[in-house]
C-alpha cells in the first residue's frame, strides 16, 4: 500500500468538501481504482463530477482509467472559460 495524494479542483472540491487528501491504495493502483474509492467515499455528487472529469497524472492529462495513478492525481472537472 502507498499514499496517493489527490487534489480536487472546482466542482470536484465541492463534491469532496476539501481540496486535497491522501488515499491508501495498492502501489499498482490505476485511475479506475482511484475513481472507485472516490465514488464509494463521496457518492452521487462525486459521480456527476467524475463522469466528465479528466485526471492529471505526472503532468499528463488523461481520461484513461487503466493508467497507473502514481504518487499524485489531480481531479479536473471541465472549467468554464471567460
């Protein structure tokens, strides 16, 4: 097991009620496992966010849930621009 630092932005932060936390996951955890933990922990509000969110892992933006999570994952819902 290892700590995965998860940072939340915009609607993801609202759904989680925080901007960051650490999750204990297997060293080989992928983004699908991160998503499952977040859905179990935060329920329908997070589910709505994760349906449209992307993840930033090692400076790479991805929606590939089979990608290894690594030490830090940023949850990035769509942002409105101006």
